C-alpha cells in the first residue's frame, strides 16, 4: 500500500476569512491560534514550503488579558536606529493605548522569519474593539 503526500500549488489555494474574538482570552493563546491559521496548519492539505494559510480578523484586542504579572514585568523594546534611542514600553501602557499593536507583535513573533511569514502577516487584520471593516468578505467565527 503506497501513500501519497499532496503538495498544494499556489493556484489551488482556497483562502477563507476567520474572526477570532480575543475578549477574555489570554493574548498569547489568541496569537498562537491566529498564527496557526495564517500558516494554514489547520488545513488537511498543509504544505510547509507553500503559503496556504487563510485570512484572520482579530476583534476585541483591548479586552484580551495577560496572565500573571506580565502587565508590569513584560516590555516591548525597540531601537529607533539613532544612538541612545532604545525605547521601552510596559505592556500595561501598551494595552491601554494600542492593544491592537500588542496583538500584532505577538502574532508576528509566532510566524517564521522568512518570506512565508511576511506574506502571512499581510492577511492579518487586528481591531481593538468589536467592529471591523471586513463584512464584505463574509468571515466566519472561529471558536478557540
């Protein structure tokens, strides 16, 4: 008995739209599920070397929770490129001012650092509230 492995081609990819509701959910759990959907790992015909993932809309990022002491002990750190300009913001302040950015960088960190990861991030839409602008795509709710 021989088994065959199906390798998806770019022309055969059928992309769907999913909504993830982050209200009351841990930020990392929602980000991990979004990264898995963006890569296409939930599909039967997942191909590691092809970008076969779906579109993801994450709503209610402002209501996502961070467990433990992460609000005070976790920081987003970046460098502007200028000498001495290392910037640092606590997640408490980040979740108050820009919760959609916190979710965006969490998902980005869970995707591969190559062409597939960069093109997958283009299919991510993140919103702080419950409203989104993608009703025309007829997204379906993905249960975590």
